[in-house]
C-alpha cells in the first residue's frame, strides 16, 4: 500500500470528520465487530492516523489504540514505552515532552506520532464506530490521567462509541470510580477464566479482554451472565474469526482488519 503524505492524511481526516453527526446505524456491522489493532498495524503503520483513516474508508468500524502521557502531561499515541521500534528515533516516550514527541516520525508512513485528540478527530460525529482506548502509562496522579482520557474522548466522540480499557487494575478502577457509567474493560493476557471474570467485574464492571486461544465457550457464557462484554484477540484469519464467533465474542481485535473483512465478505 502506498503511504500518504502527512498533508494528505490530515486532509483525509478532516474530510471524514465533517461537521455533522454521521448516523449510519441502519447499516449492519459484522458480529462480532472487527477492531483494527493499533489501526491495523500490519496493513499500514503502528498507531498512525493514516492507518485508522484507511481502515475507516475500507469499512472497518472498530478500533483499538494505546495512550501514554508525556512528562508535561499530554496524551500521545504509542504502544511501546521506547520509540525505537516504531519511529526513526530512539528514547523513552514517557520521558519526553510533547514538543520532543512532535519531532518523531513513524518508520513506515513518515507520519508524526499523534496526540489522542488528533487520532480521534476523524471519528467525530460518527455513531457507527467502536473505539477501545487502552491506557498504557501515566505521570503522577492516576485519576488525572484517566480523567484526561475520558474528557478528551467525550469531547470528540459520540456517547457510547468508546471504551477505556487496560491491563492495569489501578487504571481501570480509576475510570470506574470517576465515571461509573463509562464503558470500560479489564484485559488479561491469557485465556478467559474465572479469575479474569471476577477481576473484570471488580475493576471494570462491564468488560473483559482476553486471548482467543484457549478460551472456552462456558467461560464466555459466564462473563456474559456477569454483565461483561467480551473482547478477543488476536484474530487475523477467517477461521479464527469463526471460532471467536462460535465462542460468543462481542468484538475481535485484528492486525489485518481490512483483509479480514474482505475475507468475511467473500
């Protein structure tokens, strides 16, 4: 895929954002919904605005991304603490200011590392999307960090179109404590089990993320009975999607979201 210039990406994002709410609720979305992992990191670039925009234009309506806080308290999009893997620079992003982050360029696309607000603007006014905002690292007060994430997302996105998720119980509990009506999710790096369900109910109250491999349908049924949405990852093939569907997953996360949707449509 030919990567767009930074200017082209910004223009595309602005056009997609528009000025009015886009209500496509009558258009069916696949079930379980396919979510682009970091915007589709193997199809475009890791956590690049251009990847999210390209996935949106290709019909993807679910997304997942990662949020870190700079030393001066700004929210930026980066999975790793170190910028070495995904950018042309080196260093720890949690020790950088926003001005320093602005100088970074992603390796494949040449795009800048976006802020949370910049990443979300292409989805402003849309009621047909689902975005999972994963909390990674914060500076200082955890409540201030989760509050900034919530308030930024709520100021741009339509109500009910995003969840704030994470592996860190402190992060997820902070969201539930401050915003009890906010959709959230506690994620575990293992198959779904009784402990994960209990922890998700305690920390989040309404969502759990888990591995596809090794998860049993009875566990998914237990999670649903406990009032939890179930997100599964990593689903990169049609066969894996069909397995996740048979288990009862509500969303599936994929490194190849456009390819997967194309296969499903066939």
